[in-house]
């Protein structure tokens, strides 16, 4: 009905819809809600997501936490619908659509506030009876599903997953998985994370190296001080120089261990700067932290071994320095990979520029969640040496980057070799061990079928040969150096 | 007269010993882990903060021995830096194969691999790694070392306190060296020619992207077991305060990274050891 009629009938006070003001008010509420949770996310138009992982015991239990929140909002004059669940999706669904648990306040006032707490592990049960609109799907998807007769989430969960994936929008499956907790969903905090940057504009363009050093030396403490206050350290740093003419020059520095030491960072940046050719004089310089991580702090024990800690610190500095000059891919660690083909039985991983994962880190993404499993820490730690049973058969210490074809004489056509020609000599073979057949599956692309032999020459040197089964050609693959 | 003569000799010997021992390195001595090899070395072990040169030919067990010593030096968990012998000038230099190192008993998280593109960077990386106090051992294959670079490496090793293992070709023999100990590893043929070629019956390892091996030990005959050991002769070419010329015959078990005394007697070795003691 027209506005004037409505005003006359209901006597209501009407205001124009102002989405900006709505959002601002919601943001204010989010800030106020930080008394209950460290991470508060906004969702238009009227949803607030709070991460209460592990906060239940602080308040004496999750129902008590929910009551407190309700009371606080009530004091502000706001009515809310509240739900606590394992996942963001489930909490949203229950808050919007579940049949409410009636709640009687102590002073017996009639309130329409209600809350629900989904017990741990009961997410599926609670979700099953809710309508599919509770999954935050697009309208078209909801229409299609209702046309097909799927009204409740239980019906959806009964369908085979690959059918859902192939027939519907991928968003459907993702929302379902998010609600059930199979796919993590993070609450994006309404406050952006602080950025650590420092920049300076030069009055006169300069190409003098010493001047640039001096500028960097002034900028670096600005960043490291603000980082140190927050107990954060740099993992990846970017240094950008604006030139008078041409594109800006960028230097990336990656570290092995988070550091807020201005001197160390300056040294690494200077090493990279030395190798740089400046095409034009510099007019501005900017330092920004791309990745940061918590500074590892050690609690010195009473009888701790100082030298071990100092040694690890020095090793971290060494890795940073090497990677800074030689390149990130040049300072690596090898990780064994279960693969039959010798060239792929391991993988190199760079050591710098990677945020180390703590051993038992609780994932911050969901409202309430079971603790995540322990992850590997990529620090060099001092575990006692034990022999790994990776390969019961010996492997050469030196492997050629590509197998070298050889001229080989063998007595029997498919048998072991007795002479081979390498580095302009014919070597006679005294002993050989093998064959060791290594085949890889045809579905891996390059089909590898090799018979490996370990041979020892009359001089006592040992090599690793293989014969390619496809054409019978012999190759030298490794040297038992 | 003869008493005075022997007295003079003795005092001269003491003076020489005093002069030589004044130049002995200060530092902790770590055993190689194998008594046979220890007997070769002065003070029965390698000194931390020094360089050790290993000379040998390609395919001889030089690198493996150096790796075993590095493993021994870093038993307390210190980092091992391996500076790959990748060299653009000789493309068939090959690189250090990590699974072989894992077989020798190294912890994958303990090793740092460093690759460099040219000789200058190689020497710089070697210098930096030796000078770092947290690194227990550095294994490298330096190409051409001039006197100045070599001296720089020795000073870096003193500063860092780790063990610097340099694997070099035989051509470096006889050249002036700044290393504390220089060892020559010579491979000997495992058995006398004329016998039939022994062969192992290994299980076929047809893989579905993953190898499944039968333990080869179960199907090996005792004759083969003896012959899979590599026979080596290690001679001490140079050492400060030691007696060069000593040598020892050893057998290396490739698969377990274990050294043991040679079964056959090398008479010359025994005599040399007895004379040197």
C-alpha cells in the first residue's frame, strides 16, 4: 500500500532505507561485541559472526556465554537470535531457521530473545530438519531444488555427492560441506590486519648507493619497531624503488625464521641491492612486509644449553644469508617421496619465505571446533639419528641429472655388462649386482622400464647402470662415490 | 760419550715435538666412529674447526666416507650443510642424491643443500657455511682452490668450529694445502678375477608408482655378502703433528654405512702402524 496510507493506518514512524548507515551501525556493534570474542565478522545486512573457540570455559559454559550475550544486547535495546555451533554454516542455519528453545529470564520478563546451542558432534542432526534456504544458497538453486521436491537439508544430504557436484552449482556442495565442517570456513574479521609499510619520497633523485643504504637504514627500524611491539617478525619483505623513468625496481627478501632484527634485514637487503643495476635515479623508496609470523621466543631454562640455542640462531642467519645471495631455490631441504623412479624419490623444498607451522595450532576459522591434528614443524630440531628404512637397496651418492648413454658389452644379450666405455676409457667390470627392475605405471606419462645394475670395475670403483627395456640401451645413472 | 749423544738426540726430539705441537689446533676432538680409522689420525680423531681433505677418484668411496664422518660429527643434531658439486663447466658432475644420504642414516630435516651457479658463489657459500657456529659439518666438492681461497676456508673453519670436509680429485695430491688432515682413499678390487660373477636374486620391483621391496638380505648367500663390501685403503698423506705415510685397509658396507677392519692382512700396513706407534 502507498506510504501515506500505511502511515495513517499504523501510525508508525517511517524512515528511508539507508544501507550505508545500517552497515556503519553493524560495524559499531561488531566493535562492541569484541568483549565476547576476539574475532568478529560482519555479514550483510544484519548478521554478526563471532568466533568463540575455546571461550566457553571462560564464561562457565557455552549456554552461560549465550545468556550473557543476550542480556548485553537486551540492555542495548536489541533483539537477537543467537546460535552456537561447530561451523559457521551450521550456526547461521540454526540462528535463522531453527525452532527456538524458549528461554525464561530470571526476572520473568517476557522476552522474545532465544538462543540455541548445538552440542558437539550433533551438527548433522540439527541441520537435517532445517529447510534448504538455511544453507545460504542462491535463489535459483533453492528454486530448482524445491521444484525437484527437496525441501529439507536431510533430503540433500541423502543424495550422492558426485551427483550434486555435476548437476548443480559448485556453491551448493561447498555450502553443504562448510555447514557440516568438511571444508573449513574462516570468519573474516571486520578489522583489517595492520599493514607494516614505510616509505619515503626523496627531494632529489639519486643513484648514489651510499645514499640508498642510508635511506634503507632509516626506513627499516620503522618497520621492525612496529613489528616488535606486536611480537611479529618478517618472513617476506619487499623493497620497492621508484625510478625517475621506467618501471619500479622490486627486491624480495625471504627469511628462514621470523626476525625483527633491523640489522639482519638490512644486511640481506643490501646483499640483494648490490647485485642490482639501477637504470635510472631513484625518487622514492618503500618497504613493505608481505608475510609476517610470530616471533619465536625462547624461555631460557635454568640448566639450558645456551650453545645449542645460539647454534640454531646462527644457522637460521646463515640460511637467510645464503638464500639472499644465491636465490630462494638454492638453499633447500630434501624430503623423501614414495616413488619408484629414482629421480623422483625425493623433493627439494626451499627453506626461506615459508611461515613455520606450530606443532599444535588451533584453527581459528570456525566457531567451535575439534583441535586440529599436529603438524610438522619445519625447524631444524635435534632429534637423535636413526636409520630410516627408506630403501633396503643401496643408492649411489651421486646421481647424474640426466642418464648418460653408454657403450656397453655384455656376454648375454639381456644379461649384465662386462665392459663399458666412459670418459674415453674402456673399463672392465669385475662384479655386478642386479637386476633391479623399476617400472612406473603407464598412467604417469613417461613410461619408465629399467633394469638397474650395480657394477664394480676392476679398479674397485662402483657405478649404477640401467638398461632401458624398451630398446635395450644402456645408461649410466649414478656413481657410488 | 754415547750418553751425551743420546741426550742431545732426546732434547732435539723434544724441541721438535714442542715446535710441532705448538701449531696443533685447539678444539674438541671427535672420533670418526671407527677405531680402525681413528688409529690413523693424530689425537685419535678429527679436530673441530679444521679442514679435512679427502682425495680419491670418481666412483671410489670418498664421498661416502666423508658423509659418514659428517654424520658422526653431527650426532648431537647440529646442521649439516652439503654444497652440491653442481658445476656448469663439467655438466656430468652430478649432484648429491638425498635418498642415498637418508640410507646412510641422516635425518632429512638436518641437511641443508646449497646449490650455486658459479665458482665464486660456491666458494662464498662454503666460506659462509664454515664460519657459522651452528653448523656441525660442511661437505663440499670444491673445484680449483688457490692458496688464498684455501687459507680463507681454513680461517673460516676455525671461526665456525665445525668440521670442513673437502672432497677433491687425485690431482690435488702433492699440492700445498691448508687442511689439517689429508687422506687418500684408494679402492681395491673386491675379489680376485677368475671367479664366477656372483649375482643377487633381488625381488622384482614392479611399481604402481610405489616400490615394494623384499629385504634382499634374506635371499643373499654368504659368499655374496662378503663380496658386497667395498675394500678400501686409506692413507694419511698429510697431517700436522702426525706421521704421514700410515695407511689402513678397511671394508665399507655401502648399505649400512659401516666401516670395518679388513679381513685380509696387509702386511705393509701392519708394519707401518707398528713402526709409527
